[in-house]
C-alpha cells in the first residue's frame, strides 16, 4: 500500500473519518436512549 503524501487528501480523509465517528456515536446514543425509555415506559 502506498503511503498518502498529499496533505489535503489526508485532511479530507480525517474529516470524513471524524464525521463517520460522530454519526456512529449519535446512532449509538439514540439506541441507548430508546432502550432506557422502553424500560421506563414499558412498565
């Protein structure tokens, strides 16, 4: 695999990875909140 030497490409990949991580965190927190709410409201 060839190392990436273009700084703009590295920055773009880093930004995309950060955006993906944020969206995954949002989905995880939403699922967790729904799980908690289903336990509280399901009684």
